């Protein structure tokens, strides 16, 4: 593969194109029943999407819904790069990091 750019180096347009390609690869892997490959592409989509989210929109101390995990909530302690560090509510209270693209504000919808 020739000189691939990192997600941080891509423009918004390039990121959206990359996400589209990754989603298509994930769809094909799912159709073929290649579960581990599907999971890898899904994770890449989440990471690429994190570069489309403004880190300033994630506020330490606030609670967020976790995309793809209905009924689970995440309290952000701090941000480091494109990851929010904190704790899931009701869990074992161990610190973990989630890509910021997995977080959505509590105030939107239910």
C-alpha cells in the first residue's frame, strides 16, 4: 500500500470517503461470515469517525450515552487525543477509554 495517510492527516472529505470504503468492506465481510474481519472494519469506522468529532464538544465531568450500547452511560474524566477516559455507570468502575465518536450527549433523544 502506498503512503497511506493517517486519519489525523485526512481532510473531512477524505475521512468520509474512507468511512464509506470501510463500511463497504465490513458489509462484504459480514455477508461472507468473516466475523473477525467484520469487527476490524467496524472498529476502523469508529476510529475514523472520531476525527470528524470536535473534541471540544466532549466535556469532562459530563455523562454521555454510548453508541451501540443501549442503556449504558459513560462519565468522562478527561480527553487524550481522540479518546475520552472515564467510567461506565453501574459497572465495576474501572477506568477505560472510548473513541469520542462512540459518545452522544445525554440531552439528545432517549
